[in-house]
C-alpha cells in the first residue's frame, strides 16, 4: 500500500531516504531549510564512498583525544565547551556506548558495506557520472601505536565482512623514539644494524 512520507533535511541521509521511499512507490516530500540540498555537512566533504571508516568513535581513546584537542587551535574536531543539558546527555550517552565499541564497529562495518553497495547501484541506475574510482584508499600510520591499533580495527572490520590489506613501506620520520626503533628493527630485519636509522618507517593499510 502506498503511503505519504515527509523527510526533513536534504543532506545525503534525507535525500537517499527519500529516494529509497520513492523507489518503493511511496509519495515523498523532502523539506530542506537551505535553498539547495546538501549545503551543510554533506557539502564538499572528502567524497569517499568507503566502508573502511566504520570504526565507531565510542571509546575512551576518543575521549582522551578530544580532551587534548580542546587546547589545540588546529584540532580536527572542536567542541564548544559551553554546557547545555543536551550536550551533557549526549556525552553521557557517548561514553555509555563505549563497552559496545567492538560489536558496534562490526555492525557498522556491515551497514557501511550495504550502504556503499546501495550508493554504487543508485548512481549506476540514475546514470550519475561522478568520476568514481574504485582503487582503494591508503591509510598511512606514522608510528607503531597507530598501526597496531589499525591492525586491531582491521580484525573487527573483517568480522563485519570488510577486508583490508596491510603492508610495510618506508618513509622518513625524524626523531625516532626507542619503541619505534625497536619495532622497525623487528618489522624490517634487513634494516637491523643499519647505520642509517635517521628516520624510517611507517606502514600502510589499505582497503576498499
Ligand atoms: C570535513 C568532513 C569530511 C567528510 N568526509 C566524508 C567522506 O569522505 N565520506 C563520507 O562518507 N563521509 C564524510 N563525512 C561525513 C559526511 O559528510 C556526513 O556524515 C554526512 O554528510 C551527514 O549527512 P546528513 O544528511 O546526515 O547531514 P547533513 O548533510 O548535515 O544534512 C542535514 C540537512 O538537514 C537540514 N535541516 C536541519 N534541520 C532542518 C529543519 N529543521 N528543517 C529543514 N531542514 C533541516 C540541513 O540544512 C541539512 O541540509 C565528512 C564530514 C566532514 C565534516
């Protein structure tokens, strides 16, 4: 039976929801407060149709990172510290979800794969040419801790059906810490006893 729907917000979420409903034969009205669709968060983003970023942020590491970013002018994410009930309850919910970090990451990977498949299929169906490239995305890690964390995330994503390949490569890095130096030696035996440890390494994980 056909129904009538009103979708509020013409970003990627609203537009694709309206599209999916219309495809099922429903009558849809999409309401957007800006003059055009996708003028807010969906405007000029990174343009990646990737499932590789499915790791959820709900974990203590994000909280610590966020706290450090408060004091950094060039932080990638800024939080307005002015308190409000909505903000406090949002943070409480964010932290309360952290025990489900692993299961939520696996579930998000599954969802992301399905969403990506829908977007590819819809673009093809509607003949939308947007210079799509399916060559994968490089993730570059500059230290052992970052790479080790990515390896753990890869295991979770794989449980959700997303495989990421990982490999080792060389890049310069000044002021190697002792931990990094030891790691590089064990990761790259050929470099052991090298007199040229002026700055080496990082690794890459890349996925779809
Ligand atoms: C810098 C940056 C880079 C990113 N890069 C990527 C990427 O490469 N790949 C990726 O997948 N994701 C990326 N993202 C995330 C992605 O852009 C967002 O998750 C996505 O755009 C959110 O879409 P949305 O439709 O939920 O929200 P929005 O795009 O913000 O849409 C919400 C819409 O609702 C409208 N609205 C709100 N309230 C009302 C109201 N009361 N009445 C009418 N209309 C209303 C707003 O005007 C807006 O148009 C990036 C995000 C950022 C900030």
